[in-house]
C-alpha cells in the first residue's frame, strides 16, 4: 500500500508541531484559501505554493514516504521544523480525498525529493562500507575514557563535600544561599564532564522555592544524589546492569547494542522538553508482538525541534536496539520496514493500584527513576478538591495527576473525551503522580494526544 492510502487525522498532523504557536498558525493554513498548485503523487510526495507576505509564494514539499520521515522542505525563512506551511499542507491533505489532487510532480518539488532519496541511499551505502573500515584507535579511546572517568570521579568527590557541608550547616542555609550556590556546583559538574550530575544539582536549586514541605523534598533529592555519587565511586563492585545504569545517570550514556528487536511499533506519545541549550524529544513506542514499551530520544539545538517525528496513534514495523542498564527503557530506532499507518493495536491496561506497584518495582532496578510508562485501563478523570485524579471505574483506588499536568490543556481534552465515562490513558507514573500523555475512548476510537 502506498502512503497515499494512509490518510492521517488532524490530531496526528498537529502532533508534529514544534510548539503551540506553530499548531495555531498551521491550523489557519489548513484550508484551500492560501494554497495554489497543490498536488500529491502515488509515491508519497505532497507539494503546494502558499501565499505569504512577500510577492512570491512559498514552495512547500513533503515526502511522507521517507524512511526516516516524514521529511519536509519549505522556502519560507522560518527556523521551526516543521514550519506552519508544512503543517497547513498536511492538514489540507488530511481533510479527505481530493483536497490535494493527484498529479505529476512539478520540477521544483521533484528535484528536492529525488535529491533527498539519492542522498539517503548513498548514506546507507556509505554507512555499510564504513562499517568495514578500520576502526578508531582502541588504545586512544581507552585513554580518553580513563581521563573522563577521572574527571567525573573528582567531580563526584567535590559534590560529596558540598552535600556534607549543606547537611552540617542545616537545610535552612540552602534557602538563604539562593540558586547561585547550586548553579556554581552544577557548572563544576559540567566541567567534570558529568552532565547527569549537573542536571540533578540544578534541580536542587529550585526546591527551596517550591512551596510548603520543601525541606523534606530537598533532603530526599540530596539522598538520591548522594546514592548516585556513591554508586559511581563504587561502580567496580556493582553488578554489571546496575553499574551501566549508574554510568547512564551520571551522563555516560553508552551505545545501543545487542540484537535488534523487530516488531510493529505503536506510537504511544511524543513530547518535547526545552532548556537553554537543547530541545529533547521523547517518543514512547509499544511493540504489538513483544509487549515491550521503549523510549526513543531525539535532539535538536535550542530553539529548533528535532527532526524525528512520529504521529501518535499510528504504527509501523521497525527494529530497535536497547541501551545498556538495568531497567533502562531507552532504545535506538533502527531500520524501518513500513510507513506509519492506522492500527487497532492498543497496549494492555492496568488498574491504578497496579500502576503504582509497577513504579515501585521499577525503582528496584533504577532508584533514580522519576516515572515509568503505564497504560491505565477504564479510568475516569475526577476532580479532587484543587487537583484531579484518575479513578478506577470498577475499584476504589485512584492516582493523582502531577502538578504539571494540571496546568496543561490536555487535562480538559481528557475530561471532554471521558465525559464521565471510562477511558484508556497512557502516561508516566511516578512519585509526583500520573502525567497523562495519550488517551483512547472506549471501543475503537482514535488516539487523542494530551501533551
């Protein structure tokens, strides 16, 4: 089946948007008004000219059949990826048969599509050839690894002294010192090439201003940071799996290895987090045959969305390879064999009580885990005073929503989808509560993105 036979929904298109502003702007361009010379091909190419503020319309081309895609290009000056014109053209195409007529690909669109596919084929050939080339100097790599490990060890030792000074002087000193003390310590961890430690130290700095009960939360996080420090300093005596987890949490991710797992993967959720240096995209996938849930990460520079985009609710056949570490769910996305297509596959759901138990079990393998992926079956979003919870339809247990989930518009989409009836919800369950990411109504309804 060609990609033209798989028409996306508007929600699946808008899931590709890098931010809320792009969703709004793209939605305004999802009608025929601003477009001319639109077309589509059986090979999965869409194109069109969009009227903008200049005298020349913007040329937009989308390759839906790209093996790493969809892929896009647009002559507009926007640095967002995809831009609003790309989203608008996809929304127009998603409107139904005939909204973007089929026809011969114009030269300006064909040149880009042909060039991209030729480069992709060349990269695959070069990649295969490079795999047989002489490897990098293993002795030099070993020396670099030893030097970095020594710097991290020095940084971990300094962090231990900082934590001891904090506890010796009392937690009240953290509130008086302000954020500067933590930022300075985080910078020292970054200099020690331990980005995982640096991130956790920065998070400590925000706790004294987080409201009532902050001393307890600060003490808990300091204890976890101390545990990670000690894990690194004693890594040689740890079991291999736990040692790999410690290295990953410190910031030494390693490479995905082991035999690749081929499956038909349902895209459960996709969302971005942004800091001053990097945009991180997290994509959750569920394997229909293996029953495994894995997380794929993609990165982009600050201010730009990562290129990897997968429409929530669709499924595709591909290989993934796991990263090392006990209880680690991160995987690298390998070769794809089919394009994303609608599916009736749903992950099996559990009760809220079982979800909390599952998180507790996951902590045995990774004590620093903030949350684990869980699908809740037949739950009802219910207000609970100033907050909300997901309550079992046939039980007396419930999970509170995370504070961050309460401020997102996804909460109201979830409440509207439910209307007081049970729904299936996928999200992340942790010590702060449950963060809903995607929901399905009872029956065979399409996935609704909540983040």
